[in-house]
C-alpha cells in the first residue's frame, strides 16, 4: 500500500512539473510574439508583466504614466493577436480606454499630457480562450 | 477592483498530491466546489502570476527621469552618480541587486548626456553585478559589443539597456527570484528620485519639482512590491525607510481632475486630457531630499 502511494505521489509530482513547464514556455512564446507590437521607437520600461488567467479572472497592473510621454501598451495572449481584452482606468475608476471597443486591438498608444496614476486590467476574451498567459508590454517615447 | 483567482483546478491538484502522499486508499470525497479566493501564489508554476492580492505594481523607468532632467537644461553632474569601482565591494545579493538598479539608472543618465567613457564604466559595473546575480545572459558580451557599436546613438543604446533589464527581470521572475527583481527596480527608482531631488535643489525648476511630488504613488507601489520579503535580511530596513519616506510624501497634495480622453482610431492613439496638479512645499521637498539621500547613501555603502 505504501509502495502504491509513493508511486502515485511520483505521478502527481510529475503532473505538477509538466504543468510548470507548460505554464512557463507559452508565456515566453507569447511575450516574444507580443514584442512585435512594440516598435523600435519605443523604449521598454524594463519590466515583465505576465499573468496566468483562467476563465473570467482579471489581471490588474498598477502604474504611473508620466506627463510629456507617449506610451505604447501591447497586450497579448495565445499565438495570435486579439485574444486579450485590456482596459485602462484612472484611480477614480473612470474608464480611459478599452480595446474591446476596437476589435481587441493588440496594442494602443497613450499620449499623456499630465501624469496619470492608472490601473490596467486584462482578461481573456471568452469567445477565444478559457485559459492562457496574459502578457502586457510597456514602451515609452518622449 | 480586486483580482480574484479561481483556484479550482490548482486546489484539486494540490489535494490529489496530499491525498496520495499520506493515505492508503482513503475514501474521502473530493471537494469540487469552485473556490474563489484572494491569495498570494508562490509556486514554480506561478512565478509569473500576480502577487499581492492579484495586483502587479510597476515602477517607472529611471530613463524617463533622466530625459526630464536633461530636457530641463540641467548640466551633467558626475558627482551625483554612484562610483562604478565600488561594484567589487557589494557582497550580499541584496546590495548587488539594488546597485544593479542604481547603476542602471546611472547608465541611462550618462548615456543621455553622451558621456561615452563613463557609460562604458557603468556598463562594466552593470555586467559585473548581472554576472554575480546569475543574469549574465541579459548582460552578456553581445550586449557590450552592441552597446559599443551604437555609442553615439542614444535611442539605440537606451533601448539596448532597457531590453537587457527586461530580460533580466524575466529571468528572475521565471526562476522564482522575484525579490531580487524587486530590488533592482527599487534601486533604479531610488537613484532616479535622488537625481530628481538633486536637480530640483539646483534649479528650482517647477517641472522637476512636480516630478518629485508625482512619486507619491510610486513610493507606495514600491513598498507594496517589497513588503512580501520584509522578513528577508536587509529588506526590513529598506521597507521601513521607504515607509518613513511615504509618510513625508503624504504631505504632498496631488489634485486630479478627470477629463474625457480623445481617441484617434486611425492612429490607435488615445490622448489623456485629465489634469494633475502637484502641490509640494519647499519644506516637504527638503525633507524628501534629505530622506532619499540617506536611503541612497545606505544602499550604495
């Protein structure tokens, strides 16, 4: 009985490990594809924003956007564009933008006149996918 | 809005593992009910998942502050930078990580001021620390070669450096070293605020002073980023110092007024028309300057 229990534990750990591998590799691939949306005139903000989403989970990214800059947000999931819905809110929860109104556009530029403290929410388009890695990339130019 | 995770699948798998580990044919029923909770995920599968109740906190790039300072006509001042040769004295991962961020900010600064020789020195320091922290793949010889090849082209060099830091951030998160990644961000932010307060003091430039005040929200974000690691060596001092700094920033008044943004669909551009005014008294500016100076002095020592 103990041997059977031990074998089953090994199986469970193996399943966990495969889950880990599959979780990390798709995120890296998604990020690489997403980078195509951040063109050369934008400088990366130097950070990785990723989340594994299931069903209707929402990822929340908190950031400050400086006045006088233009930012590009690229938001991706899966291996094609249009799978991720992202919305930008200010701290008072006024909706600044949502790509849902623009066919889930994979990127959008934001020209900031005055510094803005904002929240970006990202969720999978339920019509496309029930789970996946959400990647957000941020670039800026002066 | 708070992010919630549906842990049904993961809770089930965890339950299965526990079940097989300790039982011999126990007939306890599985719990299939959906459980939605707000938790901090910390396993290898979720190194890229959100932490802190499902929220991710971003720290602005130090390069943007350098742009502001240079754009305001502030002259190059090497004295405000950390000395590259001190790199060999940083022995703990804490000091290495935070100074990787500090030297990165310095590198951005000298690059914007076309200080080629200084840039090479800082790049060397960055590479040394990157190697020590195990992110040598981000700061490899190829980066050095491309950097040297593009010297003179600010945008290309800044892009290269930023991409290297992003690559480093990715590696650290993939390898469950989020605390090191957070320290790199912290170091970059401390250094850029140090530049900003120094420049504000020298010039009394309104835009630069406002930029100091605008850090009110970022210092809060940074504290949230570092707090999960409070129990680790050296983190508590930094977090405590940042909380004291945050208390000073509470005296900065920021007034925000929402104005409907303007959308240009063809250009895929939204212009933010909302206004933000910053009210920071000379006394509060002085307090922030002194406090960030002390924090920074401790980090680079």
